[in-house]
């Protein structure tokens, strides 16, 4: 088995489209998915690096596994459904805590999926999202719904995460860079999301290599005494 | 979910062997070490069996267990766990919360009575850290609350090395190195017993289900997670494999690479660790033990022991391939890499890739097939041999055995579907085309190229010709038969040519042109033959077909002679031979002579005269008796004139004779001109032809490259002819006026004026006169300038002379001649302009002897 050089984890409430996002990116398709059981992962070759991307189960039942999946992650993609404000709230309430095991310089991306179901998405996105910042829920015609979660909300969450992780805004990518709105169904912004992250993760991988503190343990060259330093026990 | 057969379940110990018909007796635990099988029961007995494995060639192995002995431990408690430490020849027996050591052979307790007390369960460290081969590391969950203890167990003693307390009560443990993987009451953790550092894995609920902690390999554990998940975790606390999905009520798990096996109330399930898919389900009721012992997986109910015998990986892979599950087969094969010696694996894996390639091929998944063939380094002849008749008859190829696929040939594979067949052929074409230039083609290039040729020929593909005109290894006999069969005669010719059989090649092409055989490959085969012969070094072949090409077309055919590469032309083909050959083909002969005279500028009288004569003959022929006199000059006539004018080599008299009375005044004028009989020539032009512009042209071309007086003489002659006709010939008068006005500069005006009749008005000759006057004035002025310049030059010389004469030269004994370095003996001397003095005889000898140094430069 190829040993991954870095890990990216998708987190988010059930039914926000984590598996679909990943399948859209890896397999270029949008099949019907069933609720993920436990987790699954893909290996993605990016330049000369193998990056493992973990798809986690959003169901409450598997919530406990998240911490382990996040351990040593170089990036976490927090996913919500732009049509369900609660899914954004859940990110903060339930999922943020899981990321404590992630790598110290772990990157965070906040992704609002299913924009194809919003008015803006249905109109082929003629203008930038968030065109009506004064009116959080502007009137719209069925069957598409006005977007329920505004990009500003995601940006606000991003800033909260930085606070939570006690990171300075100056040291990390800007919120605008790390908040995405995507559609796994149409493929909108999906490549952008993953490839932006890959590019950002590569320096992290290099840094980890340089420090000799690979977060993913190479079991062939394992030196037990090192472990205490590598440990990131909460 | 598609299933595969990875294991077969065989019985190892029948119920009768253990307990006969005693209902109450149940199996509590099992241990297997090599051939030794130990069973612990609830009535405190240990049974020892010897397992004999019998492999039946066709099917799975069967086992027979022979009972060796059994021993009662002396309690009324069940035997909870059994572990063999074969290096110590000891069996670790957990019974009544105490681990005792028994001899593996006779089951007697060690005399020392060494034991570990207060253990509720225990695990051996299969990745020991002590490095002492004569001890085993044992980890126990103590009956003391929240306590784990590590022991070293020797042949007849035990030693505690560590006691660790845990945050919650531990329920299950597995050990790897310094790491303990523990199931606590609410979560799984990894604990380093040496440093005390622990790491949470994930929570679970011990009240709902029994935890499973199973070491599956170096530093990796398998755990029963929420929702029936089999979770993988490394000692670093991360997961490197996606979880497998079991049923909720799994009670035991084991690993037999690459499979994870799980046991629940009703089934044994088999998942692949490679793709996490469930691969097999075996109904198995009331099982309560599932364990793997050095690769051997044992399941047991409370009454019987069974063995899960894995089918050989190769067999499994073959089964997958047989059901066309290529992806899974490849994943399994790749996963098996570490279990099979490298050499053997590579051979096996290549073969699997090839088989997979043929499966994809049969489904017309050509892209995938190609990739598999490529990575499997398929002997491309395997593929070619599927296509009937493509391999050369001489090919020594036989298909590999056992066969890589189930197809006899393409007909069977496509079941006669022509469209599919065509697709397959197109694929093979592109594949062979790619392969032929790679290393993979080495050793059987002939087979590949011949097959490719056959495919191209059959499909009428343009690349057939490209193949044959570039480097190729097509086998002659096989290819020739095929090309003939498909009427690709032109290509066949190319094949012959490539095989140095040019004569056969040309003959074929000739036959195509002649219509003896049909091949529509090219419409310009004749031109091709001509080109071919033009470049052909085989003289005999050229001569042999010269007549044929000339008969077809004299103009084109003659190119075999005229267009030959230069170097060769001189050596081998003699012009005289060629002319001789071309006698029968006048037009070709003309072309050839033109080539010699005009293109190659051969200065040989013969050719020039011959060409002129041929032109003349043709002109005469064209004119014929019927044609009207003075018709437009034909092209040939123009050529004739041009030749007569330009060339000075032909025999003029001979031609004049031929031309006499032929009514070719222009030509005879030119000929007369060549003889210097300009008056006669001009006379013809003026009086016979009355072509005044031709007369003027004559004056011009005839004087080309000659001195101006010659030209003037010609013009004067022409003028004289015009004027002599007298005023009555009005036409000529006009011609004369025009001539003067147009070519004013060509005449000597003074002479002309004397010739002209007095009656002519000045106005009439205005342009001429103006030109003449202007010329005259210009001449005068030029002369004046010249005179002025000459005078001034003269003045300069006079001045120099005066200067030289003005001073005297003193000659003394001391002055030496600059040439001979001797003193002057007489008063006569020579003085150079630079002042050097020399003897007269020295000066004279200097002029006669150019090698002597010049005094002028010397001083």
C-alpha cells in the first residue's frame, strides 16, 4: 500500500454531500450515494505526493470516529449545506471539537455545498453569491429556494475557528480564500476546492518532512522514542 | 454484492472426539500451534490433538485430528484461555483467574509451580521488546480494578515488569511492542506502557456490545467500532485503512491476509482489507470462537472445532478473472505482493494483467485492455494469434499454456458480429502500430509487421504503403500471398522492391498500367514507374522497360533519361546510346536533345544540328501543304528560331540546304545572319516577309555582344534596303522613317542625312533629328571635357618635368649605384623619380630581370 504523505479529512453533518463532493472530484461523476458507513478514503496523487482524502460518516452514530480520522490531518474540509443553516451550526457545535487531534498547522476550509439548489445556483450563477447581504432570505420562486446560509456566515465561522485554535489571522490563509460554495451535482467549484487545498497542503507536507515529524506514522521506519514528541494527545 | 470463494470451512475436531454424548461439556477456548491443537473446556479439561492436513489435488484441504491426551486441571472452573509459547515448550493456561504454565507435550504443570495470579484475561506480545528468545511477554488485565500488568514468562518462572493503571476498567487488550491497545469501558485507547502516554482512539459502548481488540500486524490493530464497523488503528492512533462494515453483533474477528474474517451468531463474513468489500459469507450457527493462529483460522462452536481453509490466492484470482471481475482480481493480486516471493509474484502478476487484458479486450474495452497488455508485457503474438491467419505461417509461436483466455479466435469471441470484428481489427492495427517501434517487439518484429500488413491490406488502409516504404520486417512469402489475395498489387510491388526484387516490382506495376491486373490503389502508377526507373540504379532494368515507358508516353517516358540523378547520368548512360534508343520516339528524342542542349548545355555540334533538324522537320510537317502561308509561328517554330539564334554550333550550311524552298523565310534569314550575310538576311525579312519589326529585332539580336560599329553597320544596311526601294514603295519609306525615329542613336546622323531624299520634311524626322542633335551636342561636350582634362594632365606633367630638370645631380665617388652598390665610373646615369641613382646598365637589367629588387620601393 502506498504510504500517504498527507491527509485531508472531510467533516460535516449527514446529508451535506461529503461523499458526493469527493466522488465528483475523484471519479468525475455524481452518482446516488448511500449514507456513508464509518468512513472511506481515496489516495490522490498530487505532483509527487500521495494525499489521502478521508470521507467520514456524518451520522451521529459514527461521530466518535472523527477524532481518530482527524489525527494528524493536514487539512480539514468542514462541509455544510447552504440550504440548511443548521448544518453550519453543527459544524461549530459537533465537528470543530473533532479537529483537535489534527496537525498543529492544519488548514481549514469551509464549504457550502448544494448551491445548485439555490436561486443563484439555478440561474447559472449570473452574479456573485451574497448579492443581497442586507436580506438574508430574499424572496424567490419555487422550486429553488433562496440560499439559507450566506457566505458571510461561513467567513464568521472560519474566524471563530481561528480563535478556537488560537491562531492569528495573519498566519493563516484569508477567510475569503478558504470559504467555498460548491455543487457536487454540477461540479461547480469542486476542482477549485480540492486543488486549492492540495497546493496549500504541499508546503505543510514538506515542513513535516523537514521536521522529521511525519504525522502519518511510517511503520517501516518507526522509532518508538520519538513518539512522545509526535503525539498530539488532547 | 458479488461473492468470491476465499475460504472453505472444514471440520477439524468432531464432537465425539471431545465429549462424546456428554451434553454439558462445552468448548471454552482453542489454541493452535503448528500441528498441535489444544482445546479447553468448561469442565476444566485440556485436550491435545495432532492436526493432519491432507491436500486433495482438486479440492480444499481436509483435516483429521488425532487425540494425544487430555488432562484435568483440578478445578471446577472452565479453562478460559490457552496460549502456546512454543519456544519455551509451554502452554499458558488461564483458569480461575490464574495463569499457569504447562508442558506442551504432556500437559503437566511446571514443577516450579510458577503462575500469574489475578488475571482476568491476557495477551501475548507478538512484537516483543525484550529481545530474549527464552521468554515471552504477557500482558494481563488484572482482577484489581483499572490495572494492567506486564510480565516476562520464562520456562519455569514469571516476572512482573510493569503495572499501569488505566482511567477506566479495561475489558480487552492486545499488545504490540510497547503499545497496548485497550478496550476500556467507554472507549478504545492506545497506551504506551513504557512511557505511560495514552491516546484516545474512539468511544464505544461496552454495555451494548463486547469489544474486540485484535492485533493484525506490525503496529496495527483491528477494533469493533460503532455500527458494526471493523476499525483499523495504528499505534500512532490513526487509521490507515477504511473500516469494514460488519453486522452489529460481531463476536470475533481474525485476519488472514488480505481478508478480515468476522463471526456473528449466524455467519462468518469475509471482507477484503484491500477494498473493504464483503467477499464471502459462510453460514455458521452458534459459533463463539474465531481466532487466527499463524495464518490458520479456526472457528469453534461450543461443541466442535472447524478450520477456515483459504483457497490459494492464485485460485481466487483466477475465479475472479473467470467471472470477469478484473478490478477485484488486480486489487487482490497487488495485495498479495507481500505474501509471495518477488520473482514468483512478478510472473504471476504479469500473467494476471494479461488475462485481465484479454477480458477487457473481449468486452471491447480497448483502452483498458491496451494498458493491461502493456503493463503485463504481453507477448503481442498472443493477441495476434486470436485473429485468424494473421501470424505468418513460419511463425514459431504457440499460445502460452495454460491459456490466457478462453477464446479460440476472434470469430468465437465476436460470435460472428462483423461490426465487433472490425472494431477488434482497428484496435489491433493501432496497437501493433504502437508496439512495433518499442522494445516489446524485439524478437518477433516479423510477426508483428506481417500481421500489420495483413490488417492494413484487408482494411484497405492508407498506412499499408507507409509501412512498406519505411523500415519493416514483413515476411515476403506470407505477405506476398496475402497482398495478392487482396489485390494490393501496387503494395506488393513495394514489398518486392523492399526485398530487392525490383524487376518483379516493376513488372507488377507494368501489369497494373497495362490493365492485366486490377489495383486501384493509385491512379498514377505509370508516373510512379517512370519515377522509380528514373531513380533506379539497375541499368538493365531501365533499359528493359525503356521501350514500354516510351510507348506509353514519349514525353513522360523520356524522363527516365532526362531526370536521372546527375552523378549517375555521366557514368552509366551514354547519350549516344540513349539517342539510339529514342530513334523510334521522335518526341522523346526532341525532349532528350533539348535536355542535352538547353538544360545541360552540351557543346556538341551533333546534338545541336540534330535538334535543329528535328525542330525543322516538325515545323515542316506541321505546315504541311494545306496550311496557309504566314500562319502564326507554332511553338516548335519558336523553339527552332530560338535555337538557331542562340546556338553557334549547328551546321548552318546543312540547314540552309534543308530549308531552301521550304517557305521559312524567317529561319533562313537567321541562318544567313549566322553566316554573316546580313544584307541577304535583311532583304528576306524586308522584301519577302515584309516584317519590319522582325528586321529591327534582327539588327538587335545579331549585334548582341558585338561592338557598336557592328550594330551601326546593320542598321545602316537595313536603312539602305528601305531607301533603295525608292519613293514608290511607300510602305518602306514609312518603315525607314520609323526606324530612324525609333533607333536614332544607332545611326551616324551625318551619313544618314546624306542618304535621305531631299523631299523629306524636318517634321517627319523630328524625333530622329532631335536625337541626333542631342547626341552630337552631347558628344561635343564630352569631348570638350576630355580635352580640358587632357590639357590639365599635360600641364601637370610639364610641371613635374620642370621640377626635375631644375636641380642638378652631383655624382661623386661616394655615390653608389642603388642596384649594384658600385660607384659610378662614367657620367651617364639613370635617375628614378624618387631620387635613386643607378647605372644605365643596371636600370636596363632591372627592367629585363623582374626578380631584382626595385629601387623605387627600396628607398
